[in-house]
């Protein structure tokens, strides 16, 4: 397998976590988002949106979007299941993964932050305020869900799931961006455990 990735991409980080948890390896192909390599014609052939991660399987199948990639890996390789089979638990894991993947991450990724700064001309202070606002909105909701659903070491139970694969990179980015995370007791407990 080949994984087209950027070291600081939270979506790529999700897939790298899933690969590690499943004891799978992939050849790493670096795509420097800061240098704009994702906009090259060759990368757009792999990822029409020009993003990472991109997984190319041993069979030559190309997949984009971290949640789809992790679902494929989970369905293909049985070891260390990340998406539960039990319907309610599955729905809750997907609820958390989608909260992070759809409500927090997209409005805080490099592409969006670059547009705010370079096209709309917002200042660095305004861009940082934007980031912190939306992270606080999302992590506040995540905290409520995790408090509601239990107190296990991982987001859901004694083993990591897709929810944890999504939570860790999002919190790591929030820390890197200087967000105040003191109000998210359960989120941070899961993060530290992971």
C-alpha cells in the first residue's frame, strides 16, 4: 500500500493511527501541503479535491477521504476492529467521528485557513480567532457526547475505535494552535489515554 500524506494533516494522522492499530504498513509518500504539492496535476489525478490522505491499495485501488479509507481498512482487515458491529455502538462511534470529521476539521484545515488569510485578507489574529471559535464549538459538543456515553479509557470502551482515531489528531491540532482545552475534561482524558 501507498499512503499519500502530510505530517501535519489531521486527516492523514487518522489513517496513520488506523494503520498502526491494525498492524498494517504503507509506503509513505509525502505531499507538502504548505508548498502546494496537492494542487499538482499528478496529485489531482489521485485526489480530485487535491487533499490528503490518499491510499493506493496493493490491488491498485485508489481511495480518498480518511473516514472512507478507515472504513475500507476495517472491512478488509479484521484485526483490531475500529468500527463496532453492534448497531447502537456503531452509530455512536460514527456520530463522534463525523462530529470531528464534518463539523470541526473542515472549517479549520489548511485550505480554509489559507483562503481566509490569502483571499479574504483576514489578519492572523482574525484567522486564529476563527480557528479557536470553531474548535471550541466542536469540542464542546464532543465533550457533551463523551460525558453522556460513559467513562471508559477510550471514547467507547476498553479498545480504540474510529472515534479515537479522529479525536487524537483534532486535539493535537488544537494544542498546536494554542486553544484552551481546560474545559474538556473527558475529551482530554481520552486523548491522554490514547
